[in-house]
C-alpha cells in the first residue's frame, strides 16, 4: 500500500534560517505529491503540489521537487519567518483516484 | 468558486451526550467527502469517506457514525460521546478521480468533559 514518511518533529529554527523537512513515499504507481500547512487552530491548507517526476512545486517561498529516483518530496525554504510556525503535512494520491495518504506531520516553530 | 463550511468551530460536551457535526460544500457537484480526526499533537486519522449519497465507508471502528443526506452535506454523529472522542475534527472534499488533493474545512475543536 501507499505510505508517507516525514521527518519527525518538532523542528525549532531561528528567523531567517534555512528549512528542510524531509518526506519520502512508497506508492505502487506514479502519485501526485502535496504539502499541506496547518496554522494553529485552523484546518489544513494546500501549500504546494507536484504531479509528475522532476516537477517543482512552489508557493510563499517554499519549494519541493518530485524526485522519483529517491521517492522523495522534501520541503525547503531559504529564510523562514515567525509566521511560518505551523504543522506541515506531506501527502500523496494515486492518479487513479483522489484519496490522499498523509504523513504524520512535522511541527515547525520559528523563533524571532 | 468552491467553498466548504464546517460548524460549530468549538464544542464542549459531557460524556454520554450525543454529537452532530455538519459540513457542507458549495460550488461543486458529486464531491468526495471526508471526516478526519486529529488528536492533540498527532497526525490525521481518516474516520469516514463518501463517494456519494448514502455511500459511506468507515476506516476505523468506533462509536462515531457518518451520514450524507444530500450530495454536498456530510454529518458526523455519535449517540454517546466518550472522553477519547475529544479532538480536532476536520471535514474535507475532493474532485472525484482527480489527483488535485483536498480542500479542508476550518475544523471543529471538540472537548468531551
């Protein structure tokens, strides 16, 4: 079956530090990959996505590249802000359907 | 444009009382609908998903149930709440058979006391 493994948190960084949150996946086909962000007390919001190998998703300074050879979709940001403090979820869906498989989430705290 | 509404935002209920959480989607037809629970500091647990009216699958055995009386309405219920039912409940929808991901509601914080 499908699975998503995320870097365990919590992750604590200082403002303007470089961020990487690792995500690897297992899937039978060629899934679409997603990063969702959950700010405190809110629902999840789609942050970025990639639908095929070598695609790069980007939004709000965050980037992730679909790496088929390493089955990875690591989330990166060059300079984090306090407002980026949230829980980040990596997820995949098979092309044949729309159900998502989520990772466990990674709590990010950015200190001023 | 499509929107998803979930209410109430917060709820405090005594043990043994009933529960009804409602989720509605606007601006789309025939969505897939989902109920998730998120315990404090933990990941997402899929509770129910529905591909159509009265077509609901349960992922985890529990004292919760779900119903879909209309195409764009999804209700999560319980006859008698347990302390362990406390958590953050999220409704979501997706386009059928398309890899576009989910759109989530804003969630309901349920505290069972």
